């Protein structure tokens, strides 16, 4: 096994399940794995890194080292009957009988408590097959009931049962101007409060930013969740490429977390990606190392909606793929450091960390994103994200001041004191960001 070790991925709730579809479609293309788990004709892996995300069955087929969990069966049933139905171990697809009704308390207390034992048992069985486990990566939305409530319950238990393991999560954050669920602010504040001490690093995206990228950069008319999730899958692929392919400068899960997180609570990473070009325009675009690096600092390439110019970076990881030379990267970073618009906190004046992986990006045939010889994803920690936490706290207050929907949560086993406690922790988090800016 390569140094990165084996990683267990867990996809939770409707958003998590749909992201799982997009991620495993892409991972299979990248590693030459067909939908039935066999290696494609003529494909021979040059190293063992693919086993960081896949395991081999007794009949020498590859299967994702993953769990896909939802409290109701509809969305996972689409996997069970879809193109990749033979890829997954049936035990890795876990469903309950009733959903969490977009209610954190149902996902955490009533319905979630019935499902947690089975999920932990399946995690344990996967864990026992690992020779060098490296940690967990969880995928979920903060907005609904399962991705907020059940995920919080699971992350608490993983932290207790596997205290030395790193846990990263990719989370769909509430969008600033689009709300699909009226109680999103409650769910998002409760799960942030409940998981703050149980996750080492979170990568934030929001559907509004993804939608705008699809419509504006990729010329997609009326983007669907499939378009959004395939874009998110490319980001996940680039963040994890150094764990799945050999490279010149690779980062492990632990190194990624160490470089992005200055203090345990300040662990929310923001992602940008470049180039974001549709296939029609790729012939007319400049895709130099310098250009794609500078594009990562452009608001149009951000996967979460915020203005980085109102804050300061504490850290910045640039993870390159494809035809990229260390010399070009060093020159580009040197010029970036002279840019006044890119501001770092005073106690971290040169906070760039570089990863280079020579495996070029793979794109889904017929997809929205053009194939490119070189790509980069930037994962950064910027104090400006406190704007979004402040907006979330404000939206929470607007409902809680009127005690709107409180009875729905109390009726599922939550104490009303939890509202004040969670809100207090959110305000403390905003203050933490202000403190590190000084």
C-alpha cells in the first residue's frame, strides 16, 4: 500500500447519494474501472494508489471502499437499479424506511438513533479489511435532515470510536439567496455546532455558486443537480488525486489538514477550480500554469459564494494536475506574493502549499467541462467566510425570535435549550474568525 493508506468514504442523505453517483462515475473513469468493477481492457494500474479508494473482492473485482447512507430508500434505489449497480457491495448501500423530513432532530434523535447501530457495524467491517487506514471522508448537505442530523450523530460516533483518525468532509452549505428548505438555518447551525469538534477539515461548496459556474462559465442552460454534482466531483477528484495517483509532490490526508487548519475550530476550507471552460471554448483559451493559478483567485471560479477580498488568507493549498512543471509553479507563486489584492494574515505571510500530480484530469464523455492538459484546485482558509456564518446566524435568529418551527424539533426529542446553545457556539465561531484577523 502506498503512503496515503486506505480511505473510507461515506455519503449521507439525498445530496450525499447524488454526489456519490457523480464521484464514483468519475473515479471509475480515472482508474479504468468498468461499471461492473472489472479493469477496462488494456488498462493496467502502474501503482497501488487506486486501492486507497477501492478494495478488491475475492473474485478480483474492484469495489468502492464506501458507505452510501440515506434514511429513506428512494434515491439509493436508483443506484441499486442503475448503471453502477454491480460496482457497489450491496452491504455498502444502507437505507431506512422513513426520511428525516428536513428536520435535524429526526435525523439525530428519533429516526437516526434507529439506524446508527447498523451503519457503525458496517464501518467497523470495512475498517477491519484495511491494512493501513488513513481516515474518513464524508459527503453531505447541511440543509436537510439526514445530512445534518444523522451525519452529526455518525461523526460524533466516528470521533469516539476512531479517535486517532482524520475526518474530512465535503459539505453543501446553505446558499445565500436560494433556500430549498425553509428550516435550513436551523439544520445548518445545529450540525455545525454538533460537529465542530469531530471534523478535522471541511470543504465548503454551495449550490448557488455551482449553478452560476455551470450557467456562466460552462454555458449550461438550466443546470440540474447532475451538472452541479459532476462539477463538485471534479473538485473532489482533484483534492484527492494525490491520494489515488503517484505524483511529484503529493499530499496525504493528514498533510492536507495540517496545512489548511491553523486552529481546530477554524477548519472550513474554500475551494476554487481552474480552468472552468466548456468544450466549445477550450481551443481559444489560454491555459498556462500562471493563468489557471490566477483564475483560482477570481470570484467566478469559487465553489462557495463569498468575497475573499474582505478577509485574509491563513493558508492556501494549490493542487496541480497534468502537464505542470515545478519551475513554472515557483515563478507563478513568486508573482502572486507581490499581488496586493491577495492578503494573508500577518502571522502567516507566505502560506502557500503546493501539490503536483502528473495524472491529468479526466472528464466525463459528453460532460460540461473541457478536457485540459493542466488543471488546479485551490483549497484555502480565508477569514472572509465569517460573512456567511454571520448570514446563517442572522437567518437562524429571524426564525427563532418568532419560535417558528421549534415544536417540530422539540417533538422529535430535542431540548429547546439546544437552540440557544447552538446559536451561542455559532457566534463564538464568528468571534474566532475576527480574533485571528487581528
